[in-house]
C-alpha cells in the first residue's frame, strides 16, 4: 500500500502551511502503520516518504529539506525525519493561533459520541436504495468526517461542508427521512457544545489573568498595648 493517493489531496487545506502539515501528518501515520504491520519499513517506504515530503516542501515553498540519495536512504533517514519534524513544528506554531478561532479540540467523550453517529450513518448508507457509486462517495465523505473528528483540532468549515454533502446525498431517501437528519444534527450540536465550553474556559482564564492578585498584607500590625518607640 502506498503512503499517499491522489484522492488524499482533495481533503487537504487550501492554505499552503496547513496543507503541508496535514500532508506530513498523513504520511507519518501511514508510515507508522506500515512499520507496525510489517515489523519494520522497507527501503521503498522510506524513499516514498522522502520523495513526498521533499516535493511538497519545494512545491509549497515551505523551506528546504536535506537531499538524500535513494541508495543512502536508510543511513540518513533518521536525520531527514528529524528535519521534517523541526519544519512541522515551526509551521504549526505559525498556523495554530490563526486556526484556533475556527476549530475546536473535541474532548474524548464527544469524539466517542460522534463516532457512534458516524457508524449510524454508515449503516443508513449501506442499507439505502442508493446506487453503489453514490454509496461509495458518501462513505468516502464519512471517512473524511472521521479524520476531522480524530484530529487534535476539528475544523468547523470542513465539518459543515461534509455534513452538507451528506445531507444532500441522502436527501429524499427513505433512510434519510427516518434517521439521517437526527444523526447530522447531533454531530453538529456536539461540536458546537464543545466549542462553547472551550471559549468559556478561555474567557475564565483571561479574566483570571486580568484580575489583580489578592496578596495578604504581611506588614506587622501594632496594637494599642504595644509600645511605640520614639
């Protein structure tokens, strides 16, 4: 199995730095999966990892990565991967602040509840009377939604786009009228609820930082019985 497919690029963000970061995350995950399933990675896997990220870095003008010759890939892979991690860190620091307002870090229980709704939608699609090619497209969108929910921060715009696609794709079917709207609304509500709680926590932290410190008065106090020296 390859580390990347042409269809993967459709779900990447448009902004170059975010696009590179998401591509790197995807390639890292698939390389790690291969290493676990195969008890190690082949030279071909490492060369593919190098080729994908080197090409993406140059194409998106994200800086420079070291040049590694295929014949020396295993010898220099660790140092190359370290450079990739360093670049990912720098780019993430630049993009995380601007993206925070339009995303949310979902808590684990919310992710679990959304996952159950996604499985509910999978069943609706599989049991529907829709043509097979349409089922495949809708299932692909569910996979995209699942990745968005699993991410450290979930992008609102992308989730809404996927939910709209699913609503349009299932609209008019018996299965849609029976259960799909409820699942789609539940997913949207769960994400909105976590965002509200996240913003409330951030507001509390901001207010705490702005509140003056209530330091105790540690100055010695003089009572009427104390002698006051002159």
